[in-house]
C-alpha cells in the first residue's frame, strides 16, 4: 500500500455517488513491511524538517472526510 494508492481509493469513494462517505472509516490490515513503508512515506511527506522517524503501530489519516486506519498483521 502506498500513499498514491490511498489517495486513489479516497478519490474513488468521493467521486462515486454510490458510496456514502459521511462517517466512512476504512481499516486495512497490511503486512509489517508494507505498514512501515507507508508510515515512513507519510512521515517524510508531512515532516520534511524532522529526521526523527519513529514507526507507529497504527496509522490513522483522514482524507476528504474518510478515515483510513492501517494496522500491521
């Protein structure tokens, strides 16, 4: 799972009238390697000046009112 894929999913939900997005939460359980890679990608895209990455067990982000939760398997 990459940030680009998460954004693609968010766009599909927002622009598809058949998917009600109010209160929508999507939870993914992904393998440890993919989870850490996504966590690093999000960290370095949002904390450009902070080099102190610390891996989170749970990643939760909100895009266009949709909550994405990522846990590692």
